[in-house]
C-alpha cells in the first residue's frame, strides 16, 4: 500500500467512526421520537375513550353495559377514532370475558390476551429504548401492529377494556427516508474526505517523493543531487538537510575516490606482495606480486575467495593470518618458507589490522621476499670490504711512494758519486733497504688477494 493510500485510509477510518456514531445517535433519537409520538397518540385516544365510557356509564345506574350499548356519542366517537392519528389501526371496547362490545373498524385482529393478538405496545417501547439500535431498526423497518389497552371499572368492578391498535407502517417510511438521508450525507462526507486526503497526501508526499528520488539518484550516481526546498516547514527543513547531506556525501565520495586511487597506485607500485582480506579471510585485493610470488590465480580470479581455499589450510601464510585474526592484533616480520612451484622462497610476513576498534573489519598482509634482502646485504658487505680495501691500498700507496722517492734520490747521488769516482757501496745498500720497505708494503696486500696470487708474488720479491 502506498503512503498516499495509507493517508486516505487513515482519514477514512477517522471519518467513518464519527459518522457511524452520529448515525446511530440520530437513528436512536428519531426512533425514540416516532415511538413516543405513536404512544402519545394511543394514550390520548384511550384517555378520550375512557372519558366517553365513564360519562355514558355514570347515569346508567346498575346496568352500565346497557348504557354503553345505547350511547350514541360513544359509538360516534369510536367510529371517528382513526381520525386522531394515521398510525391508529383500530379502537374497540371489549367485555371482561373478551367479547368485543364495539369496534371500529370491524377487523379480524385477535382479541386482547388471546392467540393472534398484536404484541403490547410496551414491547415496542422496550425495543426503542434499548442500547442496541439495530434491534429497533429491525423492529420498525417493516409495518407491525402493537396494542395499548386500559381496563374500565364501574363501582369497583371491571366492566370493559379499551384497546387501541397502532401500526408502524408510517414510521417505517420515515425511518427509511432518514436512514437514506444519513447515508447520502455520510457518502458525500466520505467522498470529500477522500478527495481531501488525496490532495493533502499529494502536498505532503511531493517533497518526500523528491527526496526519495534524490536518494535513488545518489545510489546510482556520484554527482551531487539537489531537491527543491518548497518552504520553511518541517518538510522544507528536511529537504534542505538532504541537500546538505548530498553535498557532504559527494565531497566524501570524491575524497574517498582520490585516496582509493592513491592507495591502489601505492599497492601496485610496491614490489612486495600485498593482500587485503576481510574479517573472514576472503581476498578483496591482491597485487601482481602477490599473484606471481605466492601462487594466487591472476586476473582478479582470487577476489571473493578465501585465502585458505586458494592456498590450503596447511599453508604457512594461512596459519599466520589465522593467528593474527584470532589474536585481534597485527604481527610483524614473521619469517615463513613457501613453495612457489619452482623453488622454496623465504618471506617476512606482516599482518596489520584495518580499523581503529576491534573486531577489525579486515587485514592488510605484506610479504617481503628475503632473497633481495640477502642480496642487498651481500652488496653492502662487499661494499664494506671494498671500502676497507681502498683504505689499505691508500695506505700502501703512501708507503710505496716514500721508498720510491728515497730510491730516486739515492740513484741520483749514486750517479754523481760514480762520475766523481767516489765509492758507491753505501748508496747501493741504501737502495736495497728502500726496496725491502717496498716488499713489506706489497706483503700487506696479501690478505686481500687470492692465495694463488699471493704465493708467486712473495717468491719473486724474496
């Protein structure tokens, strides 16, 4: 059921309840008035007849019945009884034994107190005064006869019974007409209320429909959605708040897209294997290094599948991830050994919990290959050795330079002494000393050279 239909249903229920209540009260009042008028007519006719009977019997001595039988005014009055009201069916005077003394008109209506006689008027009054109006409507919906009677006493003895029959034949059409008018008025009121409910529902639902349409656009589009602000009422405030929310969502989405792009670029540029898992261990993202180094299927096939299903429950990476998830916190630089299909590979595994509060909604897994690290360490060690060798060579160069300078000087002096004919033995001995110093400097390089090179060089210098 739409919201507009709900508005109409609520309005209809709120209107039907008072209409029914008013209808019941009005029908009850109408029935009570009609029954009261009918009873008043019968009571008046009985009272007038009683006065006629008492007047005729008062001067009759002991034979009151003969006086009543001979009373022309009484018979004339009885003959005109139906003129007192259209609801009067008959008027008759009965003897105490039930014999009809005088009646107008002469009908086949049963005698009072005998089978076939109309029910007493008190029954109709009881039905009309009851709390359930449908009973009175059912009793008055069709024409029924009721009787009201009164006993006449003379000298303390009952001499006659005055009986007046009344009919609801005139009440029934009035009841039909009153009920029809009430139903027409109720129908018009209901129709107007439905029209008003639909119109009011349209006024109320138009801003809500715009907001609903805006929410639907927000779910399928990244653009900012604006809904018209119709006024300053509650719905207008709601529309303005929705526009503010739409603007904030657009900005947050743009910021998220930018940060997501940066993060994805970082992940793709990282040379280490990177995995993003949800709380159940399902792969949400795996970079190319992860697909190539740990045996995950390429092309995004691993997305949406659990790591245990892809690698097996006995895989050391799966066990490390399971330990980190059960502990509720990350682990750092855990060494593991895996088989990539060709040879055994050693990794350092770091598992970071995503989110600020436990339980973490996901995990970031980083696997760093140890082979490049070892190679880098070898390069560093080799660089250190080269640096040390350079220092040694620099020191040896200084030690060689000094003997060479001395030998050059001694040779110059030796040439001069030889030209002058002086003895040169001392000069030659000095040159041999400097050559010895050179040999010691060369021997200092032997620890940095292979044994196959250090041996022959040592023999040649010796």
